[in-house]
C-alpha cells in the first residue's frame, strides 16, 4: 500500500521541463507497479524499470520517488554504488525527513566499506525520534565503531541495542564484521 501511494505521489509531483519529458517516467512507474511484489522484483523487471527511469532523468524529470525507486532497483541488483548514489539524491529531495532513508544509507555505505559515511548515517538514523527499528541502528553503529577501534562507544551502542531489543542479545560484532567483510 505504501509503495502504491508513493508511486501515485511520485507521478503527480514530477518536475519536468515539458509535458513529454515525463512520459518515460510514467511508463516506468506503471511498469514498476505492475511487477513489484512486496519487497521483490525479478531481475528483468528491475532492469526495465532502471532503463525507463534513467530515460526520464535524461528528459529532465526529477523527484523523490524516481530516485527512491532507482535506489531500490539498484540495491536489489546488487549495484550498491548506484544504489547509494540515487539514495543520496532521494534524501536531498525528501521533504518528510524519513529516518528509514538514513538507515539504508548506512547499509549501502557498509556494503561499500565506507565506514565513516556509514557511521554518520546510522548516527543520524538513531537520532530520529520516529526511527522504526532503533535497536538495528544502534547495533549497526556499534559494529562500525568496533571495526574502527572505538571499543568504548561500540559497547555503549551494543548495550543500547540490546536494551531496545527487549533484552535479547545480538550477534557478536566481530562475527558480523567478518561476515560483511568490513575492515579499516
């Protein structure tokens, strides 16, 4: 439901130079809506959406949902550089200041082993009063602090994550960092 609302809003709020500039955008969003299944789209569908929305960008169509949709498609394709690039553009255009965007920015930067950028994004995420899963933000921040050698703050973040996760312990930081291939 949230995606459909975003898509409708996206189509309605397109900033285009001329009325024909957004035809590929509207086509791409219709295609996205038709082939999106919850949190999944097959590779061919994602590639089609990416190509059509890239055409929309070339035509001068820009808005939050276009960048946000490109972010998700690139992320699902495993192209984290482009995913992070379009997510950064979506954040610039986000009028609601959605904390989830900062969580995803941290995730993308972790996947790219950009630890300082990831640390900054997760720090922003946990400072939003309305973040959805604050324990995950504290946990990810703690992992990054651990990898960067900041063991005191890492332990503080770990304890806060456990507290927010109703006392359930979480995966060892070293194990997580090794599994993700994180290093200084």
